[in-house]
C-alpha cells in the first residue's frame, strides 16, 4: 500500500446543531446519508447552477467535535468557506477553513491495516483508495499506522491520472476569468474544428459516392 500527503488539498469544517440541514439545502450531496467513515462527492453551485467548488465531504466523529469536513482544492478552500458563510444567515453553524492545520493523505493499492478516525473510502473510484484527514506533520506516523509506504504526491497524481479521475477543483478553475480565457476558447475552437473536419469528410464521401453512382444509375 502507498500513501501520499496532498499539498494541493485543504479542509473546510462546518459544525453546529444546524450543520446537516444547512449543508443539505446548499450542496449537491445528500448530507442526510452521511456518517463518520463515509465520504460523498459533491459541489456547491451558484443560483444559476454553475459550479463554485467541488469536493469530498464526510461527517466528523463526535470525538473530533462532530460536524462535517470538506476535502477540497486548497486554492478554493477560503473562497468556499466565505461562500458558505454568505449563505449562513441565522443558521446555527460555524464555518472554518482548517487548511493550515489539517490536510489530506491519500492511500491506495490496498486497505489500511488500521482505519483512522478521519478516514473514508474515496467515493469517486475504488482505484483511488482512501482519504485520511491529518496534519501534514503526522503524515509519516499515519502512513506507518495503516501499513503504507509514504511516497511523494507526484506518485498519487500519476495513479489518479492512470485511473482516469480529474483533480477536483483544479482541472477546472471555476469562475476564474483567466482560466476561461486561457482554456475555454481554444477548447471550443478545437471542438468546432473537429466538427468541421467531420462535416467536410462527410461531404467528400457523399460526393465520391455520387460520382461513382450518378443519379439514375442502377446499382446492384
């Protein structure tokens, strides 16, 4: 088994008596089904249905203060916490960006010898293994505990790519004008060019068939 601490992932916590109902009314995951040790994939959308951030979410056990822990792109963690705070109004919840003190350890190629408290199977693909929320300084200790070899995050990235799973939040920088300008138009242009090539190919094939079999010619 291998494990890698992922420096590009952060953690946002939502706690309080109203946390479950608060999140269930905002995110795409069915938070009513969440429990400790179970993770779900979800997203926070704008009122127009655009993605603000996607993430993995799990329920924290009572020994860790309860509430819900959101595993998201670290670059979007503060923006996600701010957006959730915007919707808070009078809800009895507390929202914290814990990314400076809590991170994400990914473990794959096997099952952990011991399952830590803040661990859950990655719901996106069985090939991605487990997610364990830990401080970076405890990554080696937790890797030893679960019986995994601690490797560089690049090894996990190579495994993730080979498994066909995109990086949550970072392969598409939601709401980022520079990213849209950099990646959007060329992608659309390539798509249009592909359609045009296929259309031209279809016209050429049709013309070729017409020349081979003019109108009124009997074809057996």
